[in-house]
């Protein structure tokens, strides 16, 4: 059990390391504004499988200062994670990422495929064109600043109808537990704004796209470059009722990478890691047994 603070580019990045000292490495990257809590079930599952897990908290999501717009493009975030991994002595790793974290994992795999032993992607961005319709409002200067402002937590209504699927939507105990763990501090919100604004289309294209559905991911989607990842073992998990990033995007990676394992959970929304944790962990265990264990049998048995 070890926590490290890595300094990089004027930022302080916390890394929470757990698991066997000699296990294969796994980087864990949470979604936009999320904490380690969201991916805790999957992080524990990876440790049970023998991995040493490193939960990397982006600037502002863990420690201040918050991200700046000029360092918050997806390619820059991927470089930041790779630099942190280098400083903690990780040369190759499995990467598990949810939402924003999944998009960063994909960009890492495209930029440094030799670093990645496998990908576990939970409803990742950077595959398709569209996001939840409110994202267009976040990209408008005054409106976006008003919407992305510090608050005690996300509203219960937003959580219930935008982030959670029908399977857990009426589960008040589950919703209360998520709300207790959600804290929208000033640094976190500033980092969220920086990521949104750094990765938006040019202003002329924003206004053209505002009146029509889609287009929110145009500046950071990988498109045809996903096909270059066919040699990397890949597991993709999605909720059928995800209103943030459509599960239709899973078909894109299936076409681009026929070797990828893709599974859709019925009645599950964007908080798949918590809504369907057992389902997700079962698929992760099978993926590990089928495609990953042979990559590091000696390390596993040590």
C-alpha cells in the first residue's frame, strides 16, 4: 500500500498503488470528475487477479492546482499519464479506463502501443462523434461557465435520469451512496472546464453544430486510428442505456478491431462500474484468463 505524489509540468498528481509488489502493472483512469470510488470494484478485481494497481488522479481531481486549458487536450493528458507511469517505474501496463479515462487510455495506446499490454474500456470517449446533448452547452463560454461551477454534489435528478440506467434508477440506497461520495470542489470543476474547453471544435464549427445532433467528439475521436490497435488485447463494456456516451459507439470498435471483446449490459447507464460491478468484474476475469495471463505467466506465479 503506497501513495505517491508525482510532480509534472507544474502539477501535483497523486498515484494510489495497491496490490502485490511483483504483480503485473495496471493503470486505473477514472472518468470526468470521478474519484477512485467509481472504479473501486474493478480495481479490487484486478488486485484479486494478481495485478499491482496504480490509480492515477488527474490534476484537480485529486490535488490542486487544477488543469489549465493549454495542457488539457487528450494527447497532452495521455502524455501526462505516460510521464507519471515512467516516474513510478512502470514500463508496460494494462490500462483500465472509464469514460474520459477510457479515452485517455485509447490515446495512450495509439501514441505508445508498446506500453500497453491490454485495454479494459468502460464506456470510453474518443470512439464516436456524439456525447450527451448538454455537452454543447458546456462549450459555450458564459453558459458553460455557469453550468460547470462548484457545487456540493451532482443533483439527485441528474444522477437518476442521466447517469443511471433503469436497473438501479429507483434504488435509493445506491443513489444515496453515490451522492455521498461525489464532491464537486473548485479545483475539480476548473479541471473539468479545462478539459471541455481544450477539446472542443473551433468556435465557427461549434455554432454550426449547435442546431444539429452530434459532433461533440470531433476534435478528439480516434476514428480510423482505432484499427491500429488490433494487436492489443481489448475488452469493451457498455451500458445499453448510457445517455452520456451512446453504446452504439461500441459497434465502432468492434468493426475497427474484430479481435476486441465487446459486451453490453442491459438496463445499465453511464455509471456501469458501480451499477453492474459484478457483471463487469466477471467479464474482466474472463478476459484476463483468455487473453492476458499468457502475457506474464512468470510474474503472476511469483
